[in-house]
C-alpha cells in the first residue's frame, strides 16, 4: 500500500508540474547560464536561483546574479550568474538590476 501511495505522489509531481531546466551550463571560468520553464515565471525564478546557489555551493563559492530575463506569459526565466570565492571584490558591490527594454528604437539616419 505504501509503495502505491509513493508511486502516485511521484507521478503527480512529475506530470502535474511542468518544469524544464536546461541545467547549469558553463560560459566561462566562473560564469554560468541557466534556463528554466515552469507553470509561471515566479516558480521558474525560484528554481533558477536554487539551482544557481547549489552550483556555487558545490565549490564553496558565492552566488552572484549578473543578468536575468523573463517571459512572463510563458513562465520562462533565463539567468546568467557567477560563482565567486568569498571575499571577492565583486561581491562587495551592490548590484543594480534593470528590466530589459521591451522595444528598442534604432536611429539609422545621420
């Protein structure tokens, strides 16, 4: 009986919540990227931050977000982060995150 309940909960978790993760991908010596797709962008963001923090913790480093973007209606969250050693000067600077522009206007005239 217990195994049936456990199996049922596992199936519900796997198929009830649609979550896709690219996994942590290395971009450089200490820079990584991650893409999460979930039922909503809030859940995707939470999962991305958890996976990024866990990746940095593996090497006893600090998690620092460099850039993020999201697609609200699609539940997609993209993250670029760095894993830095404790005491790294970059960790002392408070980040200033700004939302990307929805529209970019280029003036090609001179």
